[in-house]
């Protein structure tokens, strides 16, 4: 893993850490899984977030927008099971 990639992952983790209190307030969480070669962040929604009917909105409007704003190099965010 190159240094720029490590830096990006660190910034992704920091952004997710800022979002966790909001997810945890609803008994949910998110974990970083990987950064793909085409700069897509893969995350896993956990706890209540994994089965919540609003999880798609949480992912796109909350998590993805926060990451894209903080880290312009990222092209998108997707959840994996």
C-alpha cells in the first residue's frame, strides 16, 4: 500500500469516526472495509443500520456526502453485506 493510499484511508477512518456518534445514537455503526483501485470506499453498515429501512438514505445522504466533502479524491461510497 502506497503512502498516499494510507493517507486516504486514514482520512476516511477519521471521517467515519466523526459520524459514528450519530449512528450509535440509533444503535447502528459503520466500518471501513476497503478503498478500491477506482477510489470507491466500501463500508459495512452494522447493528440497527444493517436492517434499517432508511439505511440507503443514511449511506448516500450522510456517509457518502460526508466522505466526498472531506476527501474529494473519493469517487463514491457503497455498502457491502
